[in-house]
């Protein structure tokens, strides 16, 4: 079905008006569908790019995009206030993405619990050994580097750490990078020695 030139030149708000007043009669429904197709053509690539940046590897951006468009079609008549269609569409996508992430984290948590229940003592011993090796290597770092690594692992940015420890930003970056490299080398060396 071809989209009329009038619809192509219409604003998003004008297009959503066609969709909001859709009626089961064939003419109005056809106009609403053509208006929706125009919105889709206009915004689909941006929505997909928006989701691909935010989506985890196990969740399909295209599936969420498709669900977003289905929700938009259903909700335009009752939930769209007539302003900034793309922002409204992206909000639907973000909500769907958050729902999907919650489902995945609940499933993942349940799987982790099942796996933990099945772990044998050998696996637990290996994990404990790796933690001990890492802690031994951490103890070999000077106090400042230990603090930087611990704060970084706690989620602080290099900028926050530099303010927290009263150090230059570049100093924090350099020391963190060197500490990280030292820890990797140290743990690898310990694993070679115990192998």
C-alpha cells in the first residue's frame, strides 16, 4: 500500500491524529494504517539504533522494537498526548527493555542458585583459591593503588576517585592501569606456580 504524499509531508502529531480517530470503517482504518506506516518509516531506524546501544547480548533489539511498535499502535488513541512522538516511542521501548532485563535477571538469579547448588567441593575450592591469590596480589600493592582499585571496583569513576583521594585525574588513571596489569600478571604467575 502506497503512502500518500500528504501523509509523508505531515508532522508526527498530524499523523498520530489520523491514528487516534481511527474507526472500524474501511476508509478511516486505512488512513490510520497509512499514517502509522509513515511514522514507522520515519522513526524505525532511530528506534532500532536506540535499542541496540542499550540492549544486552541475550536480548534482541529487533524483538523489543517490534513490541514497541505494537504497543504504540494500541496506545496512541488513549495514551499519546500529541507532543514529541519519538520521545514517547522511546519511553515505551525503555519500559519494555527494563521489563525484559528484570525477567532475565530473575531467570539468571534462579539459574545461578541452581548452579551453586550443583557445584562440587572441587569447584568451591578452586574459587576460594582464586580469591586468595587475588588477595595476596592486592596485598603487594602500595596503599594508594589498593585504594584506587577498591574504589574502582566499588563503581567509582576515575574522576570521583581523584577527588576522593585528592590525586590528579591522570595519576589515578595511570596507577589504576598499572595496578590492574600487576594484578593480572601476579595472579597468572601464582596459577603457573600452583599448576
